[in-house]
């Protein structure tokens, strides 16, 4: 069995400092936190003269692709590195198609804020609101000079993973970091507008359709939305448009459990869940997923109505 251990942020900085070449792995279905963390860490380490490459098993699309430096992310692996780093990954399978490659390496490091499993040789795990907060502290330990670009990508991860500083994981440290990044030149207005305001007309039409068929269970305590691939294709969109839809369900006053089920292949569905004083992580773990206490996700295979029935039944055990 592979030897693993937890290390501190200071020890992580020292471990990275000893390496000349580093491969960073963003998680599959990338979000603002995993990409913001990877890009900011890459830029910082390059200031120290390190060779750094970023890998993700899926192409960067949608709103994330509007950020210029996401072009640094490679979808095919190449090269050999002193250290392999899984960024914002709660388990090795979050590395997606690169999981086996990653797991076969000797020198591996996890940097993650979910407090998940120790699957790397070294594991820097903190219960922070975002992985970007850990990366920020690592870069400070390395005495990196922050510029506007690094600040912007750190802010992107912080802002998106806290739901624009509105979800339950947001704390004083989140606001403190934001207050330090803005004077450094973080483009907070563009980030806020891109992720939380701007919307394409066809995407808005998709939202209208999804909301029109909202389902409720247990006297409105469970609110569920769903998106078929045919919906996305009809409006000429890609699957990234389903990100954030779950918040509509969570905004219903009676909702304790909000669910968005979106098709992710033939007879396969990605499930995003949010809770109000309800442990949705426990539900997602039942299906092999995980995440935060009040914000989690999983993937379920099966026929659509069977998937819905399973979710409703498992939620019903504890609601």
C-alpha cells in the first residue's frame, strides 16, 4: 500500500521548492477553483524558475474559456516531472482520465480544501472555503511577488467556490483574502460579471424551460430540477451551462434539499446538491460522490426516472 501523510502549508511550500519540474492536475469537469488554483500556482512557481505544466482531462469551455490563461491547460499528458500535484481533488478519481497515470507516480502531492482522502504521498488538506486560499498561503510561504494576474486567478477560485461570498463555507478568512487581492489588481468586477451576471439569450431560455418543470417532494422540502442532453443541444449550448442551476431550487423558501440532475452521457447523470441545515454530502457519498456538508455532488448511472426515484428515496431516509 502506498505510504501517505498529511503535511502543513509550510511543509508543502518546502516540498515544492525542492522540485524543478512540476505537473499540476485540475479535476475533471473543471471549475473556477481548480483552474484558478492551478494557474495561479503555475504563474507563481514560474517566477522561481520552475518548469510547470497544467493538465485536465476535459477541454476548457464556457465562461472559464473567456479567461486567457486557461489556454495553458493541456488535455493530453506529456513530459516527465519531479512532482505530480492533484489540485482541488478530494480523491484520485477526480483527476479523471489521468487517475491511473497519477496514481502510478512516486512523488505526488494533493492540495485540497475538501478535507478528503489521503491518496498522494503528501497531502495538504485544509477545511477552507476554496483551494485557492491554500495556494495563496503556499505562494506567500515561497515569498512569491504577487501581480495582478496571479491575484485575478486566485480571486476567481475564491469567488466562484464561495458562490460570490454567499455560501456556508464563506468565513472571515475568505473576505480577508479578497481584501488583500483587490489592491493587488484582481479584476473582481470582470469575475463577478462573468460568473454571476452575464448570460447568453439561449442559456436564459434553457433556464426558463428547466424552471417550468421543477419537481417538489416531501411538502416542498426537496426541490429538483433536471436537464436532458436534448435540451442543451436544442439551444446550441454545452454542458457547462448546468453549473449553478441548483441554486434556483435552493432559493425556494421551503427547500431543505436542492437537486439538479443533468445528463452526462447515455444513461448517466451528474447530480449537484445543496442543503439548508441538511447533510447533502451524506446523500452524495451513498452514490459514490462527496463534497461539502451543504454542497456536494455525485454521478449516477441508470434510466432517468430510476435515477430520480433513487435520489428521492435516499433523501427521504433523513429529511
